[in-house]
C-alpha cells in the first residue's frame, strides 16, 4: 500500500519530457522568462474565457504570438540538449521577435486590414511571409519535421500552376491535381489575413477551449486532484487489466454525447483519464489516441450526436426521435470496438490487475479528496446547461481553486488544532505563500503543455487554407464518385477517401454537409442505398476529421494532455477509431439494423456484426485470448467480407470462419495455460 501510494504521488508530479525546460542547457534567466510568459498567456486566456471574450482575430493572433515566443524559447534552434551559443541566440532572438510581431501586427492594424480586404499592402505581405516561416520553424522545433514538411508541400502545391508563382512546378502535377496556381500575394492573403489559414478553425479551437482545459488539467495536477482521481481509479478498477482505460471509454462516450464536441470531450475527460492510462502502462500516444477515439464516439452517440441528429432529421425529413433510436445500436458497436481495443492492448502488453492489498481503500481516498468531486459536478452541470466549452473550462478552474482553498481553511481551522497544531500567523502566511506559488506553477505548466498542440493547429491552418484556395477537397470528392463506375464497394471507398481529404480543411459538421451534397444523391439514386443510411454513412465518415492525420484536432488535444507527439497520437486514434469505417459499410450491406425487419434476422445481423468487429480488432492488434498467428489474422479478412456480403449463405460461411478463428485462438490460450 505504501509503495503504491508513493508511485502515484510521483507519477502525478511528472511533466512530459518533450515539454521540460532542461536547466543544464538553459540559463536561469531564460527559464524565468519562459515561466513569466507562460503565466501571462494563461492569465490572458482566463480573462478572455471568463471575463471579456475577444473577437476572433484578436484572440487567435495574441494566442499564437505567445505560443511562438514560448516555442522559440523552450526549444533552441539546434535542439533542446545543446546550448544555443552566440549564433543560436542571434537566430532565436530573430524568431522570437518574428513570433511576437506576427500577432502584434494583426492586433494593431486589424481595422485597416479589414478596410483594404483583398488589396494588401507590401507590409501585409511581408508580415504574412515572416509569420508563415515562423510557424513552420516552430513546428519543426516543437513537433518535428513531419508537420513542417506537410505544410511546406501544401504551400508549394498552392503556388504551382500556369498562373502561379511556380508555373514550372505545375508541369509536374498530374492533370487531376492541376490547378491554375496562385500568386504569393493571394496565398499570403489566404494564410495570414483570412479566416481559413493560420488563424482559421484549428488555431481557433486551440486558442479557446483546448488551452483552457489543458490549463484546467494543470490546476488539477498541482493542487493534488490528479492524485485523488488516480487513487480513486486504482481503488475502483485496479484489479482489472486496463481498468482505468476501459472506464475512460465509457466516460468519454457519455460526456461526448452531452457536450456535442469531440475536442471539448477530450480536453474535459482526458485531464483525468489520460494520466490514469499512462500510469497503467499505456504509452502516452496510445493513451491520447484512446481518449480521442472514445471522444469521437460521443459524436455518434444519441441523444445529441453533436449537431448531426438535427441535420440528418432536416435533410431526410425523418423525425428526430427516429434518428436517435436507429443510432443506438451502431453507436454501441463503435464504442464496443474501442473498448475491445483497450482490452486487447492491455492483455497483449501483459498488464495485470493489482492485488487488493496494494490498492488504496475507496473510503480513505474519498475522505482525503472528496472536495475534488465538486469541479466535476460543476463541469458536467455547465455542459448539460449548454454553456460554451471555453466558459465551462474557466468555471471549472475557478472551482478547483475554490475547493483547494476551502480544504486548506478547514485543515488550518478545524483539523490541525485537534492534532495539537495551533493556528498561528506564521502558518497562515506559509499557507498563503504555498497557495500563490501553486497558482503560478499551474499557470506556467498549462502554457508549456499547450505549446505543441497550438503550433500543430497553426500548421493545420496552412493546410486548411491551401485546400480551400485550390479547391482540392471538392475536386477529390466529385472525382472519386465518378471513378466508382457503378461499383458500390468502390463507391464507399471513394466516399471514405473524399471524407479524409475534406477532413483536412473542414470540421465535422461542415464536412458532412459538403460531402452529402456531393455524393448523397449518387448513393441514394445510383446505388440504391436508402436515403437515411446514405446520410448516416456520410455523417460517420465525416467524423474522421477528428482522428485522421495530418489534421486531427481531437488527436492533437489528446497529445497535449498526454505529452505525446501530435502525429503519433493521431495515428493511434485513427487505429482505435476503425469502427468508423466498418460499421457504416455494414449499414449499407445489412440495412436491417437501421431500417428494421424480421426480428430473428435483425438479431442474427447484430450478432454477426459484433463477431466481425471483434475479429477485426483482434487481427489488427494480433491478440485475442493469446497471440494470433499470421494465418489467422489474414483469414479474418475473407471472413469479414463474407459477413458483409448481402447474401445469407455467404454471411453464414463468413460467420463460421470467424467463429472458428475465435475458437482456435481460445483453445490455444487454454493449451498454453495448461502447459505453463
């Protein structure tokens, strides 16, 4: 028990390695400056979240300026484990000035920029180029070369074309990807001075509720609430393999169905669940990916389904309650798939439940930290009351501070005197100093933890701007439907690919609307898919924008909390969210689970769907009851195809094959256990 408690205490205080400021390679003055700038950024975010909301460009430009200054100070030009030296300081000072100027120029000249919209001055273009270069360099330092290369390729693509700044590059483009090209002025106007570039939706998400909930997590960490929830989770689920991670799936689904936002759900529940998963043994990227995939399930879970249920009802003229009812079983299938992935990862890694003697007692944990239940109650209540996520985060932070102060007052006034520790002026002064120190530590920690995700979102804005400027998303969508040639399977694959491209530049609701307008009539009229199912398929595929690299906002949010690389976390989220692909296809080939039919056939259809998803997840992880051999994993593919095939004899054959694979794997696990 003592060893376990010590382990949890140490883990709670851990800071992700990627976000540490190594005192060996940073002068003390720089470390202090990083802390001061982080505190200033967090105070600005609190002010704009709970006291006086700011306009779109003011909020995002000030946020990005702070973030880039922090990025260039925290991550030296030659790497975090090398001293800058004179040459490094010259480079980094230039980038710090560029980062600060990028936001200051927008704030100081916003009215004039709006007045001359489309007729940019030379200074506008110069500042746009400087900001774009600074964002790409900040991405290289804080995230790695991956996002930087993608952003650079997007810029080159936008400039390629007969009327572009790089006409020679357009000659190398395939005809299907060619476009007229753009001048530097037009591209900079889109990326720096428009609402669909660097300061677009991705950065807007990061500058509002992602940051405020990352800051909320920092306050939980420094006040001890993180330790309380870790202890409580160990006490409640510690005996089960992957217990806290399994609880995270269900909690994220429930919160997501209420909040209507996968990203807000990640930063809300992820502040608690991701540290639990990391403590249990999941890699940081896995923990963030599981949370992002589970939170995405909230978007397809009744009753709210984000805004999807209302839109589908309006488009299809189907009563809202019917949309809710037919969406229950598919949502259960998706969440069950994520839950199964969590279990398989735990079993494959050999995670074991802990003996009861080594677990903290629930009663003792509740007695020590019951006050931290209050922020959760406040958070859930405000979400149910439809308060904006940004303001919810503000009041959640206020509630953490309030209950921490209340707990300390109770200890000083009521509890300590009973144990012979009298209330003195010196103890009061010490408590005040400690409280103020923790407050500023939380502000600085929250800002540092948000650097990588905000930089990633800024680069994502570059990709979004290029997609919108070149028409790449719409071109891909219409082209892929035309290429299907009347084959329904190929049509679904092409719709899925179109959703991936649209997901680079559009949020879920917008991607769904654009895609359903483009492909909905074709799916319903040319391929005979029922209209309601066609809309559900497109809506499900549109969820990919939350978990699909390189622009995966839910994955980025999970990475910020987990202290993992955004791209690696997004790839994990993409894997765990594979139900987004299979379940819509199952709706198409087995419409009875949506449209209804004879009860025995509906039950059979639901049962084989569960079997197919179990085997598919097991084949991806290479584990079910024990490690799966390559032949079994490959055999899952024809079995799954058979279950999806719209003919009962083929379905039965596919189900028999998958059942045989499951039975064989179970028998092998029993044999290994007996030998052991």
